[in-house]
């Protein structure tokens, strides 16, 4: 069994002048090739944790290791191995998308991908030679992801990667992120978008008030907190109604069978808890 790519143990961070810790004794590990979601509302401590793990914030207590070494002992070589895509991307607005990626690729000593194929991956191939200053926020976010991938990172840190995108491009980005483990890349995803996390993550951690409230797979959360029932939507004298039936023994339920015979059914589906529902139940709060 390979060692975890990220190890956090009893991590504490308190900003100067604050009465309480922004990160209050959290512990977790992230396995190689895992897409790990770090979820919670604004102010929960997600971004602070990510800044520790990307080497942008010092002064913490406890353990924060990435790729087998404490982050603070890596030095500049650390950034040869990781990619970082923040929610508020910074680019050279007077350069084209292609020129931006070429400029960032030149910062690395190791191999880097060519701008053209990367821009194609994020749906910006047709805009490769446009000035970035003309880009929408969603386009800048996709360029930001391409930039985070340019050095072929072993660990990819992402913050709200689909922010500002239309549904088509958001799905493109989700698909690209989900394929990163196939390239040997581990993904640490910080978000408050439960739908994105549910589609992408192998495991998720709920962060609230600087602490981790729960960690598990999205499926296990849904099973543990969902309601095991079947919901039927049907027409009764042209009025749309719905009725719930226990999932256990649904095939032998006479009331369920009678409803199917007597009415025009429009939908039948199981009722599962969403991650947003789970968050509310686990933490008592809402995103």
C-alpha cells in the first residue's frame, strides 16, 4: 500500500489578533490518485488549509506533509510537483492565452506541456490567440486550469474550478478534473459547490468553524442520511400529485401496484440525500 500523498495531523492556524483558530486541530490523509473534496461555507477554514498545503501561509502548528515531506521543508522545488488553480485567477491580460501558457511553462525546470493541446483540453483552442484581457470570467477560469496543468503536476490544488462557467463548460472542466488520476495526479478540491463535489470526489470532508465535522465517500453519506423510499409523480384528474412508498418490499406493495394501475405515472425515482442535505444534517448549518 502506497503512502498517502497528503498527510495533515492536528493542524492549527490562528491569525494574528484572532480569538480563535481559523483551523482548529484538523487531521486527514489523501491517497495517491484520489480526488478529495474539502467542503464548507465561506469562513470555515478551507482556504486557510489550502494555503498551508500550497506553501503560501506559514506559522501553523501540527503536521502538513505533501509528497512525503513537510511543506515548509520543500523550498522552491515544491512548485515543480504541484499545480494550483485559485478562484480568482491572475493572468497577463495584454498577452494571448497561448502566450500566457508559454510564459508560465518557462518558469519550470522540468517538462511542460505545449500551450495548444492544453488550450484544446479546456475548450479554448479557438481563442488561443485572443488577448486574455478580452476573456470572460469563465474563460479565465478555464485558462487558469490549463496553467495549473502545464507542468504535469503530481498534486493539483483547485479552488472553485467551475466558478463563472456556463453548464457546458462546467461539465467540460469537471470531466477534465475527474480524468487527472488517470495521469497519476492527485486532486485536492476546495469548494462550497456540493453538486461539483458529488460528481468529482472519491471522498469529501465537511469543514465547519475550523474543524472537520465528517469525512466519507459521497455514496456512503447519501446512504447513511438518505430516506429509503420511492417517490411517484402521477396525474389525478389532470392534477400532478406525488406519493412516497418505502423502498423495502416495493415490488409486493399493493398500494404501489394499485397506483400504477389507476393513474398516469410521470416519474418514479428513489429519494436520496444530496451532499447539501448531508451537510445540513451533519453540521446543523447550510451553505
